[in-house]
C-alpha cells in the first residue's frame, strides 16, 4: 500500500461567497440572541456580538473616509483583544486585506513586512504607537494609523484612536462585495522565516473561508461533539491565549466566533492569568502550544490553581512528545486527551486535527475535510510505501494562492497540480495516523543515518532535572554530522555526563550527543513555540 490518503470525513462546500458576507450574517444571528462574544481575562469586561457588529461597521466607514478600499492592505501590530476581530472585519468588508505582525517585532522587522506587503494603514496599540510612527516614516505608502486602547487627546497627524472611530456611529456603511473569491486576498500573514527570509502567504476568501468550514465540521462532529454529546457553545467558555496574528490563534478565533462562542481573551501569554482563567471560567477544551504544556508539567505555580474542569487539550505549531503528554495526564487526571494538530500558514492553518476518543499523543491527528496527502521520496518525488518516512505533501482548496510577489518561491513550494510541499518529514500508518518526524532541513545525518532532533529533545525533556532542550546537527570530520544539545536546567545538580548517559540508554548509539551538551538559560523560540535552530548554530557562550 502507498502513502496516499484522502480525508475520511465528508467534504464541506468550498467557500464561494466573500468571507465578510458570510460572517456578518452569522454574527447578526448571534447579536439578535444577545450573546456575549468576548470577555477580557484581566478586567472581566465583556463585549457582545452586537458590539462586534457595530464596531466592524464603524471601522468600515472610517476606512472608506480615508480612501482605503479594494485590494488595499492594513498592517496590524496588535496584542490579543476583541478589537482585533472588529478591525479585521471592517478591513475585509472594504475589500481589503489584513497583514498581522508580531507585537515583539522591532522597527526593522515591521518596516520590512509592511513595506513588502505595501500596507496603507497601520493598526497598533497605545504602547506600540511610537514604534508604529517610526515604521510609518519607513513605509512610503502608510499614511494613517489607528490606535487601540488609547485615551490620548492629542495625537500626531493622521493618527486616530479606535474609540474616536467608534464614537462616529455612522448611519451607513458600504460592504464591498464585488470580490473575486478565488483570487482576492483577505489575509497576508508572513512565514516564520526559520527556513529563509519571511514571505507573505496569500490567503483568499476561498482559502480561509473553506478552512474555517472544515475546522468547524471536525470541531463540532469529531472533537467537542464526541467529548460531550450535549456540547453547547452558548454554555461554554473558550480561552483565546494563542496570538491572533499567528495563523493558529487566528484560525481558532474565527472558528469559535462562527459557533457563537464566548471567547475569554488573554492579551499576551501570562501563566497566572491563563490558569486563573481556566479555573474561573471552568474551561473544558483549550488550544495550547508545547512550551505551555512543558510549563504546566514542571512549574510549582500549578499548585495554586484548580484545573479539574479541563478534559481536552489540543496542541500544535511544534511537536510534542508522548512522555510529556503522559506526565500531564498523571498530574491533571481530569484531562482525558492531549492531542496534536498539524498544519502551516500555507494551508490556511490546519491540515490535520485530532478526533476525541482516538488517542495517540505522538501522532498529528487526521486529515480534515477537503484534504489529500501523500508522502514522497525526497530525491525521486515518488510516493513511498506505508510506514516509510518521506516528505509530506498536501492538496486542498485551502492551500495558499502563493507567496506575495515571489513567483519562484511559490513554484518551488506548490507543484503545478496543486500539491504543497510542507517541508516536513513523516510517515503514514495503515489506520490513517500521520506521524511527523521532523523538518527536512532540521534532520541530522550521522554516517548517512537520519537523526531527528525532536526525538532527542523528547528524551531530554523526560529527564526530571531538565526544564527545556533543543538539538541541532554540527559538522563532524568522521561522521558528517553529530547531534549537539542545548539544555535548560531544572536542577543545578544535573551534569552533561548524566544526560549523555541517559540519552544513550534510550536510543541507538549513532544518535548519541557526540556534539556535546551545552547548558543555557533559555531555548530561543518563535512566538508560536518553534525552536529557532539557526540561532543555536550561531550560539557563542557568554564570557
């Protein structure tokens, strides 16, 4: 049997209407029911679906007044907040597109992205206004800035607060509907840059609209509906701690809103706020990333909180090991399943999601509706037999249109028949499980044998004296490459010799950490939790 698979789940209808048209209709329905859309985790302040609707109309009208329209792009540097959703809907309902950036970006990084995206407006928060102003000076096309959460009475030229926009309360708004659903962008996130320069990922009404429909189907029918046959979004609280500018957090936000959920929004990750919110709002299902799971497994802070409401945890954006999942389930007995999702920005978020009751912590879930996948030999591009490792390729209506203004990078990533090279290595089992081994470029070849850094990291993390770890390959005169580990201690007593012996006891000899073990204060990671291995390759110890 070959490593080709089509989703076992019934396909959803491919999105054929503008995203904002579909969502305004959905939100109006929940507004008529008087539902709460957002709760601020820090203040407890709530906003209704009617508030979201009204604010979106106001943003739409203001953008029209400054000449922002069809195919224009707004650059957003925002922490999580309810206003994020209103600014997004207001932007796309003008026929525009949204390009989110990390709130941790420097002026150089922001200017690079917003210039590349040809942004005309910057959306920021009061704390980042100075950064936005400097960025505007670097970006010739940017003329206007909208500031969230500012009470300033006097602002620079062409800078307005969102509060001012909301106070305008326009009598009319103009929803732009003459869009090309298949080709017009509504989202331009930038790839992480861990495998090259950041590139704009062109996601259209069709791409992202279909993705949300597919995720919605699995979330309702295979995840929460199986966790509890009486699951009712109207009665549940769902935490939004993943950054909205990242495709994982963004995709889940719009899936939740599609279901009329009550979203408890955490502005930026803070362990105490997160775990207090789980306790306070009796959260049963949550989306997290591996660094938070590692923290939960090791921090004494957890003793302060009652997390007994938690039943189902979904994790993504980076691999997580079986040992970590087993540790968490022992520590928090109410958790019935910790399951991995898999996807990438280029697929509009997910290609694989877990199914409640089909539990395999090391696997990356099942293909969601409208997806096909195949695993191919890296050299021949031919499909490999079941169980053999190769590069994962996926095909779906949710696949990006391409990289913004980068035809060569697009052609290198998407084949002419629509197959997307994920750059990830994995294998497929006869019962449909997908296992991710590692990134193609992260693989270490020792004497021609493949060594996956994630495997060694998982072993190191299972040691009681290790808080975090990362493994890279370094050149070796005899073996070609050998693994080198960077470790964050949990207990000062741990030694490199102790860890070297521990790893050697758990894996084949060629996987030994012959490159050495270096103790550092923190593993460099992207905001989504991916290890920044390039930074470690350039690591120089402090003198």
